């Protein structure tokens, strides 16, 4: 509620822990929610240019492309998505579960449904096999974004319902992370007034 204080806290955290890119992703999300896309892109560009982790670089490039798309800069966004895809699909690349999901999202936002769904399905299958407690829920959140990008609004809400289906008493329950994102991220504006989305 205190946006000025939130911004100070983000700045202090990034200064204290400069190597933690998740802080930059969170801050970029804050800026995006405040309708400050140019500033968000500037923050993400530092990860895209200097990030030492391939997943972080992919995430940053994908989020930059998403911000450009939201700003109406379609050609630039498409070029950025294509570059992100090339980063992951080049020979010798190690592709994580989450990378597959982000790759699917890039394809979806390029309007390429078949490879989008292939990567989406592969991401979830690998996540389930990993036996990591919360990973499948994170993948399903991206799958909802993929469905929405492909115009499948009902399927997107179905996936979000699965994301939030864990017992709220479990401290690891994903609603602690994903519910605030659903409330704030412009991604969900096309279904924000859908009664099923509002019920979630």
C-alpha cells in the first residue's frame, strides 16, 4: 500500500544482495504493476546483459519482450522472443523444467500454438518427475499464461485454479506467491472481470 516505501525497500535489498536476480525480477514486476514499463525494462536489461545463469537470462529476455508487447512494440517484442528461443534451443544448451515453460510462453506469444503446447507439456512432465514440492505449481502458473496468450481464456482459469488448489495451511502453498501476482500483473487483465477469475 505504501508504494514509496516499497520502492525504497527494493532498492535497499538489491544493493545489499546485488547477485540475487530474483530481487530484480520482483522489482521489475513492481514497476510493471505501476505502469512504468520503461523502468522495468531497464532493470531487466541488467540481467539480460550480465546474468551468469542461463535461466535468469532467459527469464529477463522473456519479460522484456512481454513488456514491449504490452507497450504495443510488437515487432521489437517478436524479435526479443525469437532471440530468447534461440538462446535455449542452440546445440548444447541445458534446458531446465522452467526453461521449457518459458520457451512455451515465448512460442505462445509468437502465436505458434503447437511448439508452445509441446514445451508446456514437457515442462510439466519434467517437473512432476523432479519430485520438487512446489515446481509443478510454478510450471502450471506459466501454463496458464501460455493458454491466455493463445486465446484460451477458460483453460487459463482452469490452470490457475490448479495452481491455487493446495491446502492454504501449508506454508509452502503456492497461493502465498501466485495470488498477489494474479492480483497485480497486467498479464491477467483480459480475464480480470471473468467471474471465475474473480472467485479465485
